[in-house]
């Protein structure tokens, strides 16, 4: 790590990432020190804004072996969605190492290295803010606000790291299995992995401190939704607590997180998911000045993109998922769902259509949501995401209020004795799009209903793979011959196939990359040794 990651994101990178109120008015400086970067509140504000820039920057030239690595949106799309059983990168078989998790045991690949690189970059820069913010000329009221924001970024990064690289909590021997190195300062020396339980303890501690500091400060982030505040701290807390099966904590923070936010209307939901609205809690920011072009999120999933990475492979929703949603749900209209009697799509790939009644209908029906000249058409293709301009301009939601409703509902189901409240929460989440929806379910059926609507509502927003992993279910993708709509290469059950058990593909854990083990002498393995403990980490 000390050569491959930390050196790339030391204090100097904060200066390069510093932004004005417009977020993207960058001023580069050389030979900076902490006293320069944190000289005053304006500089401190720029340093914290730089954390947001890290989350929306392009890293495609950083040696990962392919295009499209762009901060948090890459984690959301490639690791949170296209690794799941709900979102298919249509005909995208060249990405099989990520999509089918075939790189999980390969320490040399960019797919293994990228999340480690990205999140430790975010952590290193957050650490610099936490360590040096009090050096700035300004009031403690101001400093507390910026320290709190940095702590939330750090907690988010560690939550995502263990979700990707560590075992499920249920398999962790109550937190004794391997976590990741916990770096809290600017040191670059060798460091062993902490236990999974210790990482969650640090996440909780960071969020508790952040919430306390937010409470002490009178500052707010205003309309800068790429920044963090107390609501985001509660939201990250809810995600971490769900992963840790700490149900009461998850429910409590999910409820607190969404206070002050309103769910989208059906009209809002159809607006393209490219601009913040009253429900969005957290986003990555992109505009014409900071346009990532073919490397951006919308270049890969925006149905109207002009990028060949997108228009040839727009994502499709899983047939088995969407068929469980009642026809009265307005959100179904965002998907190219075949009508009875239609035909014309291929059943030997992801369902591409080039002619026939289905093709003709959807080309007309979705004329204003696709690139008419270039977009490839697939059965069950999604048009939920729309770029604003060029190939990938648009903001990307990282967290919204609906997720917090589902998080609370799931946690209450697991706690038991709260089914009336769970049904009420589910109705709150679904009725804006299904006005007549009423839930009368109980027991396991109620929990499955919560999961179903979370999967559908948050499709393409980066949560399902992480949910599937902690739910401890098998990865099941069905090809057309099996009654589904998956490309056979992305659905097969062989060693490189996309259908595998809950214990397959290294227990759904990405191994520690060689770029860490080559330089960190206190980690001498890629794949977690059996019965690893923090008292004997070198096994």
C-alpha cells in the first residue's frame, strides 16, 4: 500500500482536489504541505470538497486494464449491480471477470485492485482532514463541521471495503474473521489486517463522532448533495449495521437518515435519474466542465448515451424479478418488457432484437429515451437512466430515502414483533408508483416482499449485490433456455459461470490485491487463511 496507494493520495492530492463553491473550479498547486492545504477555512472547505471529487473522478489511466473506472459510480454499477442477479450488462461478456466474480481469487487483476485503490485513496484524504483540520484559522464551529464530514467519508469507505473483501457477518465467527487494515493517520508503514469486528467498531466510532460534531456545528451543506451531513452519517450507519446484523441499530439510523426527505413522485422517477430531487440524499456530481465522456456512469448505462460502451450494452433487468411486479406499477414502463405474442429477440445472447414486432414497438415507444440511430435493443432493457448531455453528463445517486425505508423495514422484520410497522413502511415506499398497493403479508413472506421491492426500486443504484451477499443466498441467473433472459456465458454454473452458490467464488470475497501484499509485509496472503485471527494474522 505505501507505494501503490498512499503515495498517490498524500496531502498534495487534497490541494489538487480542492474545489470552489461551484465544485469544479479547480486550482492546482505544487509542493504543498499540511500548513498550506489547511491554512484557513476556505482551504479546509476545498479539501473536504476534494473528497467528493475523488468519488467522481476518472481513474481509467491508473493501470486497471480497461476503461470506465470513475470513482463511486464504478463501484455502484460494476460491483453493486452487474455482479448481482438483477442487472445484466447486455451481451457484455468481455467483462466476465467482474460480472461473474471470476477475478475474486486473482490478486493481479485491475478488477481486484480498483476498489482497494479507490477506497484507500478516499480514506487517506479523509484522514488528512481529520488530522489537520484544527490547524486551520477559523472557529471550532466550522472545524467541527468539516471533521464530521471527513469521518463520514471514511466510515463509508471502510463499510464498502469489508463488504467487498471480507466475509459475511454470519460467516465471521462473530467478527473474528479478517477485515482490512484500519489506517487512521498518514502513516505508510506495514500494517496487518484488523478483524472484521474491529473494522465495524471503527465505523461505528467514526459515525458516532461525526454525529456529535454535526450536532455541535451550526453549518450545513446546503444544496451540495455531493457532500456529507448528519443524514448521510445515519444512512451509512444503517448500511453498516445491516451488514453486521445489528438490527436495532440499523432500524434506528435508517429512520433518522430519511427525516426531511420526500419520496419521488412517478414523474420524478421517470426524469432520468441524473439530477438531484427532494428524495436524493447523496450523489456524485458531474457537469459539462467535469465531463468524464466515455468513462462516465451514463456512458455505460444511460439508455440515450452516444457512447459505444453504453448503446451496445444497455443494462437489462432480470426477467424473473420484473415479472413479480404488478402491471399497475408505473415504473414498469421504463423497461422494454415484451408483450404477449411478440417475438424477434435472440435467445442465444442477452436478448438482442434487430427486427420484428417487439423491435418496432419499442423503437417507437421509447423514441425519446434512446439514441434512435445507435442504441441496441434488448428484451427487458432499462431506460431508467438518461444522460443530460454529451455521452455521460449527469449526477449519480449514492443514497436516497427509499433505501432507508427498506432498510428499516428489513431490520424490523428481523427483530420481530413489528409487522404492522413494516407493512406501513412498505406501503409508503410502493404507493407513489402503485396507488392501490396494500400489504397484508406476514412472516417470511413479508420479509421477501420488502426485499423484492427494494431490488426493483433501487435497480441500477448499486445495492443489490451487497444485499445478496449479506442475505447469504445463492447467485442464480437463468438463461433463455432456463426461463430467464441472461446471456449463457453470464448465467452458466461452471467455474467461470455467473450462477454459483453462496460459498462459491471465494465466498463472494475479493482477495487482497498483489499491489498491497507486495509492499505490506504484514499481509503475506491474498485469500483469507482458514480460521484467521488477528492474534496470528500471518498464516
